[in-house]
């Protein structure tokens, strides 16, 4: 999770520098303390959703623009991996076999 927040901070910094704004300028526009903004940018502190949205607006972005992207198609793979986490290998094989059968049925239609 730390990498997630660090990536958001890197994106914030990249946009801020491209806009030629200082941390203080963005913090003021977002209505937060400059040091807190710097902590968010470094990934050292986690903003509330309200603060996150205010920072995005200060950077003239949609909040989703600051979120790390997963490679296309990878989102579903991650969801399946999370569902299978904690199962022993036999049960994983059983579940994957069931999924394979379901997919085959849908492809027949």
C-alpha cells in the first residue's frame, strides 16, 4: 500500500512541476498546510478523500487522474487472485476448473 501512496505523490509532484507551481501554492489552493501537502507528495502521509479531491482540483485534475493505473485486463486477474488467496493448491485447482467450465459454456452461446 505504501507504493500506492508514493505513486500518487509522484503523480502530484509531476503535475505540480509541469504547472510550475510550488508546494505552497498548491497547498493554499487546496486549503491545507504546506507541510502536510509535502508529506502527501512524498507518500509519507495519507490524505482524507476530501483533501485528496481538493488537491486534485488545485492541480486542475480529476481525482482519478492521480490514481495509479493497472495494466488493461489486469484488474480482473487481480480480483481472481484475491479470491483464491488462502486456498490450498487442490482447492485452487478446483475453483479454476469450475471457472474454466463456466467460461467454456459462455463461449458456446
